[in-house]
C-alpha cells in the first residue's frame, strides 16, 4: 500500500514536471514565432532638425525598404537585422548616429541623429562641400541649402581631400577657427566668409562693415579675436564703421589699420 502511494506520487510529480516543461516550450515557441516576424509600424524620429533639413522620413524609409522591409505593408517573413539597418543608415553622410529598437507595441522605432553644417566650401572649378560641426566633409544637397559661413580660396582643395578636418594636422587649425566663430553668436553673425590663400593665410570678410580682416594663419585664435573685439568696440565707433579698408591681426601685440 505504501509502495503504491509512493509510485502515485512519483507519477504525479513527473506529470507536473512534464506539463511545466511543455508550457515553457510552448511559450518559447510562440515567442520565437512572434519574434521571427515583423507586423508593426515603423516610427521614425530625426534629431537635430531645426533649420537643418538634409534628410527626412522618406529618405530613411527608402533605405529601410532597400534592405527588405516594406514600410507600406509593415510586414516581412523574418524580423530585420537591426544592427545591419543601423550601419546602413550611419553610412549616409548626413546621419551621424542611428538607433533602432522595438517598442512595447511591437513597432520598429528608428532614431537618427542628423549632422549639421557650420560652413560651406565654395570652389569655382569643383563641387562645393559643407563642413559639419564635427569636422566631417559633407556633400551639398539639392533638397536644402544651409545658411552658413562661406570658405573660399586656393587652400580649399586641400580641405576636401580628407573625410574629416580633424583627421589632418594641417586642416585641424582651420576647423578650430571655424568652430570658434560658429560658437560665438556675435562672430557667427559678423563673419560671413573666410578666404584662405594657397600659403594658408586667411582674410575674413564681415557681414556689416566693408574692411578686409587679415587674420593670417589659424593660430593664436583667441588672442586675435580679442584684438578684433577692441577694434570693433573702441576704434570703429570713433572713426566710423567703414573708415578703414583693412585691419591686420597678424602682428603680436598690435592692430594695424589702413
């Protein structure tokens, strides 16, 4: 009698264990089947888009569609390779970073960070290009034109030879100068163009006044702008905004006006 009870207990425990295993297997199978398909929506968010419209939702959808996911049907036999789509999006010049994940509703969420130009390189005999806020050389676009400082002159051919100005020791000082101007609201509004000669020396052209600012090589940037600030605050108000034709900041400890 005791042996029979023990056998029944063993059978009950075994049955309970088997039932539990079957439940977990079923859940895992169902989850795997669900994860193997994509039937949700595609939600796209683009950051850094204020006055910066080089890419839009349709551009990103076209890239995703090219990788086998139909954005109109929102369905495919196998769930997409998220990391593969991220890499493909980040290969686009105007996208600096892409993150893709599924939300609680099963939708595919695409968050793309857009690069922002801070200067435009203009060349008479070659295509123009933008300089991004991270130093990246970007192509121009038929979709949108960014209102940024212009960079011209013979030296620009050297600037566009690298993928980023930060990757070249000779180009890096020019990027530091452009970034310095762009970071200051007054200088950003005042300096409209940099002309870089073949020897690397810079002439600046203001937005309001008519004098040429001879900046020289992109070195001692903060010191030179402090001198230029003195010129604007203490000299021009007494002489007139267009009294001088040129002002030179090249010489240490002095401002030369003509």
